[in-house]
């Protein structure tokens, strides 16, 4: 009993209570009905490990987070029985799911925004084309904000500035997400070699993403003002369970002067625990560009999630 109290004291020293029961559990270990045994559960995005601890006749749900304090929730017998039945229905985690690597850059593909947002407290630093750097922060579980500037060897009055709010409108809890967002860019207005302030360009979009195990498909549309207004749509794919994922995205714009602008980006994302690197080829006006050159414009992006 003394050792039991010591264990619980250590747990509560670093654990705060929270009402948490929004889990999509994946079984990580074979179910063992013996006393004082952890029933291992894993969620592939929200936390590192979730376990059910049975101490004497009391059940606790322990969420061990990769960052921040762990969370502990006392569970009644109805809750634990319901969860245990779900676990038994799922059985042992399939072998092919055990080696899935989580994408640290889930909020976008190369450029295209997905339907996902960062959760509260999540953040990342990004560098796109070695030209644009920005920082993104999850303000709530449904609202994130990005801000950045161009990384060029010149004075700040030549920098471009970027702002990108994004709101998740819908989350099914089963891998379907819908978000609304915008991109706002401030560009120096140089007239007669004199800086006259900034010109503001922007876009608004809606993006839907559906995820199934190792693949995710994104569809969406929006409007760009540069300053001419150009509506358009986009679609993309991210697939792969290991550290290398295949990415493809297609954009199709309809400028005011008529015609259309089809663009394609294809390549790969190399992922680690918190770092990802995108290497791809960009084909603007793809039908004409491919005739001119089969090799697209190189794209290099980096994201560090912390």
C-alpha cells in the first residue's frame, strides 16, 4: 500500500485533472485483465500515450503528453466498460499501423492549406524557398495564426510581410476537417525609387481534408486579389506511412481577363519527429510549361514543429 500511495503521489505531482474523453483509441498492447496493468492506447495525433491504470477497484485514464503536463482522469465503471468493449472490438493494432510516422506539417501541403489547424499550444517555424520565414501558433484547438516576412539580405523597408489566420469550422473526430482562412501579404510600394509604403494583397479560401490511415486528400477553393480578383479551386494528396510521403497539389485559377491558369506541384516530404522537409517541382501553366521544359521549378520547404 505504501508503494501504491507513493506512485499516486508522484503521478499527481506532475498531473493536472482535466475532463478528457474525446479519444480515438488504437490498441498498442494486448489486453491484460490482471490488476495494476496498463491497458495501452495510442492516438496518432493528440498525445503520445494513453493508458488505463487499475489500482485496487479504481480505474484511472492517464494521458502522457509529449509536451506539457500529463493528464489524469478518474473513470467510473460504465466508462471503462464501454471503452474496454471498443478495444476488444478493435483487437491488436495491425502491424502496418505500428510504424506510421506522424506528419509535423499537417496544416498544409507544399503551399496548399489543408482542412487541419494546429491545436492550442502547438507551434511551428517554417522556411519556404529559403525566401519566406514564418511562425505559426495554435491559439485554440480550432484557431491558428501565422505571421512572417521575407528573408532577404537588405534593409527591413524592403521586406514583405505575411499574416495568415485560419479557423477550423468542422472536425468529425474521424479524420474529416473543414477550415476557413486567408493570406495577407504587404509588399513595399516603390515609386520613382522611393518607398511609398506598402501595397496589400490577399486571398481567402475554404479547405476540406479527409484522412484515412496513411493518406489524406484535400479539396478547396477561394479568391486571390493581386490586385485583380481571380477565383479558383485546388486539390491535393499526401500519402505514405513512413518517413517519406508523396505530395501532389493542383491549382486552377480563372483570371479576370479570361482563360485559366493550371498549376501543378509534385514531390516528396521527408519527415522526422518534429522536422519535415519538402522537395518538389512546380509547373506553372502546366500545359505550356511542360512543352518548354519537363523539369519544373524546384521547391524547397522546411518546417520545425515545437
